[in-house]
C-alpha cells in the first residue's frame, strides 16, 4: 500500500514504520517533518498537511503509537463501535506489558487480551463489542449497560468477557444488577409493544409475565439474562394450563429481533372466549 493510500485510509495519520514499509526512505520522512508537511502527533506518528486533527485522527494516532499489538479499548473503543457520541480526551489503549508509559492524551493499560476480545474495525484493532460494553459501563454506569443490552449486545457474551478479564469488582456488580433488572424490563417492553400495536386488555402479572384475563392468555418473558429456576417456571406454567390458560413464552431477543412475529402469534392465540382471572 502506498503512503498516499495509507493517509486516505487513516484520516491523514501514518506511523514512521508504515511509511518505511510503503517505500519512503528515512531521509524523505525527515524532510517531510522538517518542511512541516508532516506534523508529529506522537513519537514516530505523524499527521499529513491538509488533514484535520479530529477525533478519528487522534484515536488512530494513539493506537499507531502503541505499536502493532496495541488495541483500542474503553470509551474510545465504544466511540469507534458507534456506541457513544464522542471519544474521551485521553484515548485508552491496551498494550503488551513491555511498552512505554502513557502520554498526556494516551492512557496505556498493560494487559494481554484474549483473542476473542479483540477485533478489527475500519482497519483498527479494537476490543470486541462485549468487552467494550463491559469496560465502558464501568465508566458510564448501568444506564449505558442496559441500553447496550437492549439493543444488539447479548448478556452471555458480556458475562463471558468478564470471566476472561477478571479484576474489576465494579464490572461484576454491574452485571449482577443488570441480571436482576432484565426480566422486568423485558415484560415492560412487551407491554409497550402490545399497547403500541393497538392491542388492549393486557396488564402486568406476577413475576415476568403479562396477562390478558379476557382472552385467558399469559405471556412469560425471559430477560436478557434469564437465570430463573426452570422447575419453578414449569410448575407455574402447568398450574396455568390446568386452569385453562394458554401460556406463551418469549426470550429477550424475540422482542427486539422479531417483534412483528411475536405480536402476530399473540394476536392469533388471543382470539378465544372469555375466561377466569389470572391469580
């Protein structure tokens, strides 16, 4: 790849090592720096004239300075994944243990990451989505974690990332609290979907359930971190069925990935004669 191609691909940022491998001689690089055609952002990392020193350039420069094994992480990784609107002032990178100290705008973390926790996005090594969500939640709190879990990130993946990267008590606390909230949040989402579709007669019921007494239909909802007692759930379901109820069960991903199909199934089953109240 030519230097010009690198500059286009990397928001005007290039490392000395990249420039050398692209065919520039050391003297040519030094000449560009002396003529201020290239401005040093970090040792041996440059921004070419004509390119803005914006957020993308700052993030790419930090990772390039960290070396070929550096991985973007934390809130900066969340920004790179499109999870937050702005990166932090200090870009955090994870590097192998034997690397230089951080710089004013680069926060260095020395750790070996599991291969499952590293991915490449737009040519940059970055923590994978699950670990990024977990680490950013430590900074931004449970609101960020819940928002991510309600969109595309799966709780088991985040939990697995925590197991691979122990050491943060705060991360474990956030995950435990999120697990406790997940079923009520899922039931609330299902109620909102039903009301938005114009369906009437549904109300919250005991546990993570939604009920339509007039139709004698109960909906059981598993949250993003369902970990209840299967035996207890089966007993509750059996009691309802014995009392003449129809019980449908949905997982969190059903509600977020195929809500139209869920609503259609509920509508079809709900067309029944009136029956007794749910207790």
